[in-house]
C-alpha cells in the first residue's frame, strides 16, 4: 500500500471525515510537503466526490483545495475559474470563512503576478468578510497581506499587522517560521534597516523548521537576494536568486520562477548611476513620485500614453527598480522632488 493511501486511511479512521474531506486534507499535506502533482490529484478526486453531495459548502471547500495548488503552479485561468466558482458556492451556503479563503487564494495569485494593489484588495476583502473571531483561521493569509502592504508602500499598516500578529496567541508562532521572518525582513527593509533584515533572514535560513515548506524557503531566498542587491552584494544576490529558481523549478511554481529569473537578471545588470537619467525621465519620475497616473503624466507633458509607459520602463531598467513605489522613494531620497519643476 502506498504512503498516500495509508495516510488517507488513517485520516478517515481517526477523524471519521467523509472521503472527499479526507482527500482535501491529504491534498493540503502534499502541497505543504512540496509534492504538488500528488496534491492536485487528491484535490481533483475530492472535487469529484464533493460534486456528488450537491452541497455548496462541501464543493466550495474542495474547490479551495484545488485552487490553492493551481495558483501555486501558476495555472492562472484554471485557478481563477475555481476561485470564482468557490466564492459563489460558499456565498450561497452562507459560509463567510469559505468566501474569505477563496479571496485569499485570489490575492496570492495577484501577488504571484506582481500586482500588489490587486492582491491587497483581495486580502482586505477576505478579512473584511469574516467576523474578528475567525481571523485566526485566516492566519495563512497574513504574510502575503504584509508583503502586499509593503509592495504598495503602506509600511505603517504592514508594521501594525506584524505587531497584531505578534501579540495574538493564535498567530504569534507564525513569526518564528521562515514565513514570519520573511515578513519582518520586508518591513525592516522598507524602514531602511536592510542590514538588520538581511541578518534576520540569513539566520532563519540556516535553521529551518520542519513546518517551513520548500516553497516558502524559495520566497525567503528571493527577498534575501533583493536585500543583498540593495546592499550592493551582487554576487551573494545572484546566488540567492539562483537557489530560489532551482526550488521553484523543482516544484513547478512557474510564476515565481519567472519572478526570480527577472530579479536574477537585474542583479547581473550594471546599475546605471542616478545622474544618467535624462531630463524627460526626471520629469516623468517626479510626476510618478507625486502620485500622478500615466494618463495624467501624458496630459501634463503633452506626450502620448505610450511614450510615458516606455519612459517608465527605461527608468526602471536604469535604476534597477520594479515599481512606482520604489521610484517615488528613489526620487525623494535624491531630492528630485524639490529640484524638478
């Protein structure tokens, strides 16, 4: 008898769960263990069995198990379809926690695609949709919510969320995992303490807990590489990104592999000194820093929207940055906000 079959039998015997629910739990265990192909097989069987019950809550839970794995594999259309169907079913069943869990997967999917703003909207909706007594049940969403907050420049909210997590009996242990350390490192870096953040991550990566999934090790390595690049430790950054790429490739996490490769490419590229920004690039950067949209910038400078987009891409490449938030921080530090008309 296979290990999965034995585990499934034990799960059913010990908990008296119906088979579809036992398969959902088994799918989660395989997913956390980095055995994603097995996880998706169990999730698909759970979905088939749950569909026979014609119970909305049961089917929504099975869809959540499948959508979670699909999202981590980067299978965007399939994951999105399951998420929206799951939200609809959980809503019909009056299952507010089920709705929030699906919103959390959607938030993670947007985060994987590099859209922090859309991700944050879904995470905020997820927590808004449930009563405070159920917040602990959504603890798994907290780290991604912190990352989305940092990515959108909402550092104060990210710091407050970390504090809330550290003071809650239910979520405090989360901060002792590699996931929690990654969150703390992101906030520390955003607050200007890159060296402290790097030390935090390096120590955490040396002593991993059995509860730290391989996927989360890969994500921690990406953040470590980003901090090392910021500290101009280019060789170390490249090594971190290469390790993360190997992990994501082994898991089949296509979106995260792409992101790590992009970061690796930026670590290789020569960082162009700030003085090499052209006058037109300075003006676009200034308008971004004061909160203007691309459309508003195009109108203010009497250029096309396409010209603004191309200029922004060029600025990002020159400065080795990837978001409007990072550009705003860079412009402020350089003093361009006062110097550029």
